[in-house]
C-alpha cells in the first residue's frame, strides 16, 4: 500500500537547513498496524505528514496505492487523501465552532456524500465510539478522552483504507489512552491499515511492527511478538 | 449599581495615571510594532477619515461664514418682495422697490439705516487713458452703504464717497487694471476720472478691497445711487419697479420678530392695491440666512444650499466615526488574540487598571500619529480641494481653532476608540483565557454591527454619487428646444446711437459677417439661453386686448431680431418669425407655447393675429414657438413673450457651420477684424454657448465630485477595516482552516467559507443602505423640474460593486490562508 524509496525532506528557514528525513525507505502492506517510535525531533511527524499526503517530500519516491505521488499537486493529493486516509492527532484538532456531529460530518461533506447518507454514517460511527449522547455538544464541553473519540470517529467516518495517528494518546491519561488503542486495534481487525507515531513502548506494542527512527533515518524495524 | 460605578471610575483614574508612565509607552510601542498590519491600517484609516472631516469642516465653515464679516451682520435684514396676482402668490423676488427703504425709515424709528443696491443692466465698458475693458457686476448703491455694511474701504471717506452723482468706488482688482499694481501707485486713483461706455464720466472716490469670497453680494464697482437717478430715471415713487436690493439695519435691542409683526400693516398702507387681488408685500429676511437658505427670484449670485452643507456635515461626522470604528474593531479583535497574554498578566498580578491604561496608551499613540498625518494630508490636498469646491477655503489650521480642535479630537479619539477594547480585554477571565477558551462564544455582534454600519454608509454614498451623475447626464442630454452647439456669442457693443442708427450699424456688421462662409446665421438679442438670468426682463400688466384688468399677468421675455430664431433653430408652431422688412413688426410679439394658457388662448394657430394689451400698448401676436429651456433643467419651462422692438441688444449670436474645418482661432480672428471695423471703441468679448450653458451645472457637478470623493474615502476606510478584520479572522481560524484542508476542503471552498460571513454583512449593509439612499436622493431630485427616476439597477449595480470590493478585500487574506500549508497551523497547538 505504501512504499517509499530514498525519501528526503529538507526544511529551509532563513538561516538553517534542517534535514528532517534522510533517505527513508519504508513499506507498509495493506492491513498492517505499524508504530513509529523515536526521540523528539527525529522526523516522525514529518514522515507521517508526507505519507498522509499533507506534505510533499523534497526528494525520493513515494508510491501510494500504486500511484507515484511524490510530485503530485495539492489538488491531486487532496483528492487521494480525502477518499483514502483518516487522521488522528495528538491535540485532537477538532473545530471549536462546530458541534461533535458537524465535526464528524466534515469529511463526508468534502467527499460529496449526500446529506441523508451523511447523517446515517455519522450516527453510526458516533454510536460505535459511544459518543451519540454528545452529538450536539461543542468540543470544549468534552473531556480530552471524549474529544479524542470524536477525532477517531471523524477519522474513520469515510471508511479510509489508511489511518494515520500522530501520538493519539499523548494528551490522554492511561485509561483513555487504552480505549483509543483498543479502538485502533479493532479498526485494524476490521481491515484498516494503521500507521501510528508514539512515544510509548506500551502503545507501540499494540501494533504488529515497530519502526524506530533517529535523526531522520529509520534505524530498526522489528515485528512485535503478539502474546495473547 | 452603586458599587459598579466607583469601581470603574477607579479604573479610569488608574488608567490615566498609567498613561503617564514611560513603561507603558514603551510597551505600547512594542505592541504596535508587533501588529504592524493592523497598526498601519488603523493609523492610515484614521488619518484619511480625519483629513476628510477636516476638509468638510473647512467647507462648512466657509459656507457658514457668509456675510459674517459685517460688524452689524446680525441686525441687517434684506427686504424681499412677494407679489400676488388674482389673490394668489405669483412670485417672491430678492429685489424690492426703490421707495421701500425710505418709507421704512420714515415709518419706523426701529430702522437705524437702510441701503439699496441696483445692478447695471447691459454692457459696461470702462476706459482710462488707452486702457479699455468690459467690466461686470457694476452696482449703484446708496451713500448710506457704510452705515450698514463693512466692505473694507482702502481709500476714500466712508461718509461721503457715495454722495455726489457720477462718482464710483472701485475694487482693488478693477483699479489695478487701469492704474497698475497697487504697490506701484505713486498717486492715488481717487480723484481720477473714468470714461464709461464712451458717453459719460465717473470720478473715482474710493478704493475697496475685493469683495470677500464669503459675501452673498459680489460687485466690482459701486456707483453712487444719485448717478442712477440722473441716468436711469427716478424710481423713488414707483412701487412697482422692483430692481433694488434693499437692506435695513435695525437699531440695537430691537426685537426683529416684533418688527416683522408690524410689516403687514405697513404693506397695506404703502403697497396700494390698485386692482383687486393684485398687491405686493415686503418681507424681512436675515442677512445671515441669505447664502444658505435663500433661493428667490433675482438673487444677486447663485446661493449655496443649506441642505447640502448639512448633508456634508453628516458625511464628515460619519467618515470619522467609520475610521474610529475601524480602530475599535481591530483593537477588539487583537484583544482576543492577546487574551492569553492578558490571562497570564492577570495571574501574575496585573490589575484591570494597568491593563486599561496599556490599551488607552496604544489608542493614544495611534490617534496622535493619525492626527498629525491628517494635518499633513490636509495641507497637501488643499489646492486640489479648493479647485474641487471652486472656492479658496481658509485653512482650519490657521487661527486659534487648531489649539482646541486637535487636542479635543485626540482626547475624544483616544477615549472613544480605546475605552471599549480596553475594558473588553481587561474583563477577560484569566481562568478561561488560559485554558484557551474563547470569550463569549458567537459574540462579535458589536463588531459585525459596526462593519455593517461602515458598509451601509459607503453603499449609500456610492448610490448618491451614481444618482447625481445620472441626473447630470440626463440634463445634459435632454433636448433643450434650441441648438446649443456651434454657437459663437459676442457681447454686443454699447452705444449712444439712436435705435435706427444702431440697427443700421448692426445690419452692415451682419452683411460683412455674411461674407465669412463658416458663419451660417446671425442673430441679435437682449438675452441668451443659459446666460445671466438677470438679462431676462419681467413685465406685468399684460392681458389680451379684449380682457378685463383682472386678467393681468406677468411675463418674462426679451428682445430679439429676425435672426435669433434661425440661429437657435427654435421651432415655430404657428405664424411666422419677425421680419426686418416689415416696419410694423416693431410692435409684433412671439409667444412661447406655455404662454398661451396664461392669456386664455386655445392653441397656437388661433393665437396668430390676436392683439395683446402690453402695459397699455397694443402688440400683435405673429408667431408661437415651442417651449425651450432658457435655464438649466433644474427649472421648468417659463412662459415668455419675445419682442422685436428696441435695439438694446446684449448679444450677437453667430451660428457656425457644423462641418467647418477652419481653426477656431482663425475664425475668431476674422470675426474680430470685422468687429473692430464696425465697433472700434468696443472690446471684443466672445464665448461658445455650449460651454456656457453647461456652466449652470457646475454646482451640481461639484456636489457630485465632492460626494464621489468622500464615498471613495468611506469605502476605502471601510475596506481597510474589512481587510484588518479578515486578517484577524484568518489568524483566529488558522487551525480550523488547516483541519478542513487535511480533511479535503478545496481552496475555493475555503475562500468561500472565509468570505461568506463578511459578504453576508455587506449584503445586509446594502439592504439597509438602499432604501435610505433612495429616499435621500429622491428628495434631492425634487429640486429639479426635469429629473430622472432612480432605477432598480442603480442599487443592483452598486450592491454588486460593493460586494466585489468587499470580496476582493477579504480574498487578499483568505486566499493566502487557504493556500497555506496546513501542517504549520496544526502543529501550532
Ligand atoms: N516547518 C518546519 N520548518 C523547519 N523545520 C521543521 C519544520 N517542521 C519540522 N522541522 C524540523 O524537522 C525536524 C523533524 O521534526 P518532526 O516534527 O518531524 O519531529 P518529531 O519526530 O515528530 O518530533 P516530536 O516527537 O517532538 O513530535 C525537527 O528538527 C524540526 O525542528
Ligand atoms: Mg511529532
């Protein structure tokens, strides 16, 4: 599903040039649940953004679903992204001015789903995330855990093939964090491919593979021993 | 309640104390620097608004200062004349009858003095040595002039300079034409003798300063009234000859209302009602009301318009408010941005007073810079503004006004624009702001209201501008009933000659001109469409020969020769033109169509051949012409009687061939050569009628220009505000934009999303402004006898323009935001 070769990302500011990604090769297959770990500033988020088609790499190749997308325009990336990828962020990134329902509904609006179907699907995922009773609340009226559940609902409402999560549990206590992880595992079992950045070894081990990064490079990849 | 008040007063005192602190100033400057865009917008917008207001203020001051320079201005009244025919008010003229002044002085001890002015009709050519010029605006005035008025006299004796016959006062500019620049006068022009119209002499008895711009009565020379008595016949017993502006000076402590109450009896006694229903009344009008509030018949000069001044005053205030509104809007917006900072400060221990002071200091700085900039703008723009208004306006920065005006504005600006954001911010709850919670969800009602207000004002002004220019275009394109183009008009010569000699002279001049192929027709007349309305005469006591005295009516009219109708291409509805061949035609008249009903004539055909009793002498109707616009389209058609008798022509009109290829200057050269052969002692002055006729619209054109400028300013300032708000809005919504983008929103969709709210406000503004503007402009249009009716598309077009401008302004910000990389905004949390 995802395959990169020699992926490079260089940030240029006025004075300094930061190489955030340095020749990164990763491959992720359909149905995998992959965790990315590494010290702060090593390039995890940068990689996730590129893989999530939010940003373009400075060099290298990126194959996403058989498209070579490294030189795609914003519009092309946007099209691929909204139909195939769902995002979960550490800081939830819900829109304060919209209700829970409206937040979750957004991706469906952008993929031009009809309003009746939108309502059904939003209700369905809110039910699944156990947020139905809060559908008319605003994000600031919710706890952190609840907000993240809404964010997850929004990420999956379009049934994306790929879910990208950047430290989804970073702002949550361990019990709320566990809930989110369980949801991700569940989604993975239902067929979604998941790529998650995390600082926590505990969380990382919910996946089936861990990619470790350092200074913009992938150092090791190891398969998690599934003990159940 | 009682607890709140002292609390806030406390803040204020605290705030004012803090303004003084240097630390505050430093912080304020740093804050202003940090938000460069909004600071620039604030300063620039305020400066523009203030500059506009300063200009308007200057203009209003100028208009309100008319005739104030006379020491006794508040005790001077003009006596105007209302006249009634068949019991109905027929007219109200600015000029009165000559015996009125003396009669008032005789009957009423309240009258301290009076003075009469009467204009010289016809041509005035002055000659001194070999200097010869045609002069304008010569008036005869009573020797009591300086008892009433204070026109500044440079040389001469205020008491005696207008007593003897054949004496005159000259204004400085006129004197300089004949005696050279005043600085180089070795001996005074007083005592020198000037030849007038080659037939009489006037001795100069004094020099006046040029009549100030702000005098409703403007003259270039004043000849003693005694001269008039000798040369023009004695009007002093004539209660029907109203050619005399009459001003009375009431004694100090006389109650004008009480005096006015005595006038009806006086009128009954003095204006004898010879025929039942035909009588006149003298009416009092304060001198200081004349310029802005008087539009009577035969005004000395076109007066100003009080409503326009009042309207401009409103615009001026509104423009400043619009600019202050910008400050409030942007400052409040920024206040929200700074909520977190304020929260932190409060937690650390800052009290509300400190914060209020901080904001007031910023407002103070912005207002200060803006005022200074506005002063510069006014200085730079002054010449352009004077041209626009057509007057030299005294600067408001000259004189003592500036010492209270600017500080007051600064204080008012600081408090008005600084207080609201200051308290708004200072009352933020630190707990909420620190949590990042927005203050008062869904608010900004005030801000939205203010933006709507700004735009409504702009839209109304644009509609006003459009309507004014449409009306002007309509008037200029209307069929006037005569040919306006290709008319070269020459001021006719003055002459001593008898009628027949003059006519013979004119006929040979005409023959000579006929040899110039470019000239197609030639006519002569005592009035010209669009030229001085005073040239037209009004004669009362006119009725059909067979009718009773009660049917007497008053007609406007003038004298013309047979060429006039041809030159002006006027349409004969019945009968014939005057003819030089027919000696009986000196008693013939031609009516305009609208004169028929006044004489109870049915239609043009039946009028021909009938005889009119023209003030006692029989005149036969030989023709009827279609109505035409002698004056601008502001006025309705006037019924007129055109006469053929006499030779008091003031204008020769030459109709030029439409397709002649001759240079204008060559042609005029030829005409001038011919002229000097026949009228060697007369200056050659000419003009083209079309230029002249359209000058009647100058006042409206100016009003249009002024409003156009201020509406552009208003919309510019409103856009500055919109731009600032949009940039604020974009900052606040950066995260939302980023999220939406990640979720797949398109650029166009985002731009639409960001612009929608603003466009909605502008839409509401258009809905508010349109009916208001319609009402205002419809009222204005009622001033015109021939007017447009405002079409729906004016509103649609204006709305569209306003929306586009707003959309463009907001786009400058929203497009940038929509194109930005979402990662940056998402990370910022
Ligand atoms: N917009 C940017 N401009 C310049 N440099 C950037 C930008 N974004 C990221 N970087 C730099 O690129 C490097 C990688 O950043 P990235 O956000 O990918 O790190 P990370 O591994 O996600 O760290 P963390 O665990 O703290 O989130 C860092 O050195 C960072 O400073
Ligand atoms: Mg990161």
